[in-house]
């Protein structure tokens, strides 16, 4: 079982809908990430939260709105999406202070597959 | 310019044989980190192995080893004794700069991936 849980696994929404993707981890990690992965492409970083504060926003359109209510939860609020936003959305977490040979390794969830009609 | 290049879109290997997946990278930083992740069809990205730019020894994790050639800027993944469950997409990724300089978070850039198929 993955230690990063994402819900829902699949989501279909219209362009006028508002929906949210949720991510939860209980590994005590203090960094959480959202990645977007289009079909047959590599993951692309969207947002990073460090200590529940947004630390990196990779110029993501405002129709994607992240939220980190506490150290275990990460949400991605979706509004007025376009069909080209259809993708696999991956959440990940990592420690910030347990550097292993120079790295804080990311643990990923299984993703939420989003289809925008 | 691409930061991470994986030139093999697909690779085939017989079960129990070894396979090498290629990865070259481009950075002007002296400090950086290189990662390999496996992505089965289920979608989850699974961490395999890490190599820091200052590590003098090649990293090994069980059946996985990383052939790090710093002068050539290559970080190839070697999988020994392939198993059917190794069939998946494999991504090479890089973090430029020291992790502490980024507050501890890892800003990874991924290559396009190599699809490995293990045949029985």
C-alpha cells in the first residue's frame, strides 16, 4: 500500500464544474508536492508546500488552486478547467530535515486521473 | 535545452538478464542530485535509487545500481536479474543545486522516460 493516499482515483468534470483533489500522508513529511503528468509525458512540477506554506508555484494557471490545511493534507481545487488539463495529477511528500546522503526523497501517491469534458 | 535526456523510448530484456537504461544530464551546477523512479501502469512513481554529485561511489540498491560518469554527465541505471515485475516506465530526474539551498524540498526535473518490457 502506498503511504501517500490520493482521492479520487478517477474524476470526470465539465468545464464549469468545481472539484477538488485530495492527498494525505502520515509519514511526518513537511514538504508536499503536486505534479501534472500528461499521457506518455514525464511529470511536471506544479506546486510545492514547505511547512504548510507555498514555496514553489511553477506559473500554474489560477484555475488550479492549491491548499495545505495541515502538515498531512494537501488539496488541489479545480475550477473552470479546460480539456487540455486532462491528465494524471500526482501528489508527493518528502522530509525536509532528514537528508539522506544529500537528498530528501519524494514518496508519490498513485495519482488522480482527471478528465475534463 | 533539455536538462535530462533519455534516448531509449523503449527497451526489451529477457527475464533474468541485466539491462542498462541510459540517462544524460545537463547542468552547470557543481552540486546536484540524480534520481531514478519507476512508474508501473498503476501510475504511482516508485523511488529506486539516488546519486549525489559528490558521491564518489556508484549508488546501489538491491538489484539496482547507478553507473555514474560525472565527466560524461551520465547516470545510467543498471537492473540486474530482470523480473517480469520490472516492466514499467523508468524516469531519470535531476535536482540542481544543494537540497538545503531550496529549503529542503526537492525540485525535480524528469526525463521523458524509457518503457522497459521484460519478456519471459
